[in-house]
C-alpha cells in the first residue's frame, strides 16, 4: 500500500499507471468503512464494485484486472480462472479451528 500511495501521489489522477478497484462480495452500505480506511491511508480508488454475493471472477475479467487479492479461498478460486490471483491468509475466515 505504501508503493501504491507513492504512485498515486507522484502521478495525477489521469496519469497514474495503475487503476485500483475495490471488488467486494458485499452490498452497500458495507463499502463505507473500507473506503474511509483507504482514504485515511492515502489510497485512491478508481472503481468500486459491490457484488452482493455474486461471483467475482466474471467481473474481474470484464474489468480487465491484472491481479486480484482476497482473504477467502472461495473468491480466489473463482477469480483465478480469469486473472492472476493471490490469497491473503488474514482475518476470521483464515483462523485455524
């Protein structure tokens, strides 16, 4: 996130070589907390997609994503059919039982 913040700071909004999108399986208004957090960290979102439980993979393909990160393996399994995907083993879904 530090490198992303640097790129977004160094380049104007229309010149940044990276587009950043939030793709979440949740519906609005769940977006408010994450958007406020990213803004507080100095991260600008170019797109925000709220899927309300729909499969992420097809949306990532149509968006033209180059890489996708998620903390849930199920979302990663869907996404990896369409885009390079990284699992982030963090959060409640990844706690060992």
